[in-house]
């Protein structure tokens, strides 16, 4: 994860409920990046480090997501990177794939 974001831009992370979300948020913050975490309705909330903003969706409708993305842009900055986690279950262990989408 060696990249820079344009000034006034942020990284948006989805919260999968694991410690990975908080660890990645802290790593990105330590690199000087602005991080916002979004939680979907009824999802488990990870423990986040101080200074990491969290947005929790109430119902997850398309309209609410659109509204919250606009609010994030106004309050925190343009989204330049989007991280989402996918759990990969195997018979021996749980692993995660991280997808990064430059915006």
C-alpha cells in the first residue's frame, strides 16, 4: 500500500466487523491519509482507532448510500480509494481478500 492521494481526497473502507478494518484504517492514517469507514445496516462494528470517522447506514437503500456518499464528499473530501473486504472461508482458516478500487 504505497500510494499517495490527491489533496482533499480520502480512503473509504467498508467495515467487515473484524480487527482488520481498524488495523488497515490505522495503517492508512499513519501514512497521513484521511480515512472514513462505512457500516452497513445491522453489521458488526469494528473497534476503530481515534480519529477515524465512521458512517453507519440506517437501511442501505440506494438513495441512502447516494446521500451518504455526497455527505462524505462535503464533510471529508472526494473518495480517491475504496477498500472492501471479502471473507474467504477454507477448511483450515479464514482469510481475507482486500479489494482496492481507485476512484
